[in-house]
């Protein structure tokens, strides 16, 4: 599976602010996953609309959304583990 790009997004929020953390993680997703997420959740587009815009199948859209969600969850878990290790329990 694709890995999150090595990304040095500056931390400009409180560590407890999960929404901003997710935005930072989204910025680090590989483009093919980020584009689908932005169209789906920011652009409020249906899978069939995204498929037409990106010229890929709806199955590919579903796959990228699923894999992207896993990547986001793994990144959030890693951040949580790092916060626990460094004593930033929120």
C-alpha cells in the first residue's frame, strides 16, 4: 500500500485539536488519495461524479477512499502513540 509522503507540515495547533491534525494528514496523503477525499468530502461529490471528473472507475474511487481512510487512521494512531511517549496526553 502507498505510504504517507514524508511531510513536514508545521504544527500550528494544539495537539488535542484532532480536526487540524486530520487536515495536516490529508495534506500528506499521496495525491491520488487526497484528490478523491477532497472531491468527496469537501466538494460533496458522489462517487460517480468523482469517477467522471478523474476519469477512473467507481470501484477505484471506493478503493482509494478505503485505503485513504486506513492511512489516515494509521497516521492518527502514530501521532497518539508519539504524544503518549512524549508525555503529551492532551
